[in-house]
């Protein structure tokens, strides 16, 4: 949704408020950065998350200062960036980055319903490793008591996207310097089995491409 | 440097204040997230950066609200995270992430010396694409006038690092669930030449592995 906070000062044409653009970015990104302020001092924590409909969930230890601070309900800014490519122009000035980013302004809502808490933990687990949750033993009451789940509305979310090649000045296009894009991608490499898990076959849901 | 701000509430054993640990993380990461607060409202912007000694540089348009806000010298928190692997335990609770992160508390110093400004832009360019700067036409006075360069001290920086396999509860280690690590890596894929740059050979400095 476009609000004064989500209206950028620059590159307005790159900004989007549609769920059709925002949700796939959130679903592809593995981690977000949660920024908050304590007495005017900004703090930032990278963490795992998951989206469900128009809500974003994070979790953490009930003892974490970070979690205890933001669960008070102060303003939070959640940022996510997928770096898709380095954009090399013929001038330094026109170098750029292809990216898909999302910024969310929201306040934490502490989730207290036990079913929703469990569902959020399943979503966060399966967001990182699709199919994992169903392969795990049930989470215990003791583990649940040690865990805080926070939800954030996506109502005030915006996305910024750059795609395509470099945009060089007309005077520069014939310079003999290579110009183009170096795509970037986060890859999943060959899994490494834990010592105490030798002999257990890698499950199908992990043998996914990339 | 350990200060109250850089002392974590949890996982203290994972925290480091040594340049030997902090600098390589900064040098490997391509982007950072700059968090700041305006009237208590946290804001966060992902951006490129480079390190030189004990300083971190970013740059931006002189017209950017973000740049104009933080150049006032208010407190800033810069966060960087390299996600190295998904750590799969036999319980959801013990799932984790291997990562190397850095948090920097600092205030922006606007760089005014023209030599240092140019050096910072070269460092930022070469940080993303080592060797690129020397291949580019000189940056013009006009381009320099449109660009703000900000420096941040790394004096109050800390790193947090998790490595290794999962740590399961003793009661869980014999469960028939696969446990281990799925390594993550940001890869550079095959470069895509711009339409107006066809026929210009890809320079050696781009044909680097990964």
C-alpha cells in the first residue's frame, strides 16, 4: 500500500505495491533484516521468516533482547533484498544492481493462539526447506514455551525492482569497454550429512535442483 | 570493539570483535543494509559498500532522502549477513543457520576530500567487480557533483559466526530423520553482454571462477 512511509524519494518507477509482485519476493528470499529503534538508536537483526497470506512471521527465543524489544509493539522496518545481478555499464556512474527488494513498515503482534504459533513454525521451517516439517518429530510443549512467534501485517509493504541491462549515456555506448550483466544466484550445494546421521538417505524434498 | 551496544543478549560465544574475523566478512559480502531512525521510525536500505582499513564507504545520489538523512550524523546500524548453510536437525527446534554476520554502530561522516571520494568510488566498484575501475573511462566532475560519499568507522563493529553441523538433543540423535547441512553460496552465473556491447570480449577480470 502506498503511504508516505512507503513512497520513495527516487526511482519511483521501480516501486510496486501489488501483492503479485511483493509476495513472490518474500517467498523466494530466505532471510529478512528486522530494523527497530531503542531510544532513537537503530538496531538490525537478520532472521528467518515466512509469509502466510498478508502476514509475515518470525520467531525467536523468549529470552532474546531483540524479540522482547520488538514485541512491545514499537515501529519496525523489515527489509528483504534478492540480488539478481551486477549491472556493468561503460561508466562507473551508470553501474547498477538488478535486485528485487521489499520494505515493510509494521509493528509486531505477539501470536498467542497455540495453533497459529505451531503453524507459523511449520511455515518458517518449510520456507527454508520445503517439505521438512512433515519429516520431523512433533515439537514439544517445552520447546513451544521457549519460543516467541511474532506476526507483522504486510499492509504497508512495498517492493522495488530493477531488471535489465545497463543504461549508458549516449556518448559512452561506443566505448570499447565490455558492458552487460553478471547474474547472481544463491545456490544450494551438495548436502553434508551429520556424523550421527550417516546411513540415513537424503530425503527427496532435499534433492531438489538448486 | 565490545561496547554495551555490541554485546549480544544471546549466543555470546558466537560473537567476535577482531578485525581478522570482521574484515573478511565485509570484503566477501556484496551488499549491506543501512538502518537509521527518523523520529523513532526505523528505516532500512540495502546498498553497495566497500571497506578500506577500519572504514566502510557507501555512496548515493546527492538527492536521495536516505543519504540526506544519514549524512546529518544520526546513529546508524549497518548489518551484513552471509548465509553459509541451512542446518537441519532432527527436531524443528534445533534447526539453525550457518552464517557470518557483522553489525556496525556508527554515524556517517560525509567525505569531502575529492581524492578520498574518488578512491571510495573505485573501492565500491572494485568490491563488486574486482578490476573493473581500471577498465572504465574517468568519472566526470559532473558525475562527482551528483554523488555523495559517506564513511563509517568500524570501531564499534562486531561479528557473529555459526559454523558446523546440527546440535541435536541426546534423545533425538537416533531418530531416523536425515540431519546435516545444506550449504548455500551466492554464485556468479554466465555474463550477459549488453546489446550495444556485442563483439567486445569479456574481460579477464570477469572470467573469474564463481
